[in-house]
């Protein structure tokens, strides 16, 4: 039985998170992971503005609440 990895993908951009333009970070990371990983995984995506408290909250949530391995 294979284990599924839980991966958090975070893109940090004031303008993309505010809807000024489309985010390219998360799609790019998703494409890279699909090409690089053969093992099963589950993604949890976050698109957030570039400010330290928001970044900290997102990372803590992904690790402590969601349980991301990476």
C-alpha cells in the first residue's frame, strides 16, 4: 500500500491575491510537481498577499492544521 503525501503550495503576491492579474505561481508549481513526482500526493493551495503575518498564518495552518508533509 502506498502512502499519499500531503503538499502545501503557497504563492505570495499582493496583486494576484487581490485579483489584479492571474496567479502563475500555483499553476507553475502544480505543473512541476506533476512532472517531478511519481508517488501519489494531495495538494492544498494558498494564494496570499505578501505580508509576514499572513505568510506565517498560512504556513502554520498548512503544517499544524492541514498536516502537510512538504
